[in-house]
C-alpha cells in the first residue's frame, strides 16, 4: 500500500465517491493507493483534496513529506 493508500485508510475515504466528484477513475485511484511505482499528478492531488475537503498541501505532506534536498 502506498502512502496515499494509507492516508485514504486513516481518513476512511470512499474512493467511489472521490471518483464521482473528481472524474478520476476508480482504477486510477486504486493504482495510486496500491502501486508504489504510480506517480500522482498535481491535478489529481488538487481534485482529491477538494473532494475530501482538505488542503492540497496535506496530501503533498503525506505523499512527499519524506523527500529531502541533497546536502
């Protein structure tokens, strides 16, 4: 499970509802939730955030918060 998948789980997110509200397919949401190789696009972050009523930065923090600059 990806970081986004874990986030969805803790928030009790209904992927079918997000799909309906955003136009992002259920298959794509499933891919983003389970495949580590799946890359989320900025538009998807923004639409998902709108659908679940959180700031897009919250999703960015969850999915990319472990990234660090090179020394």
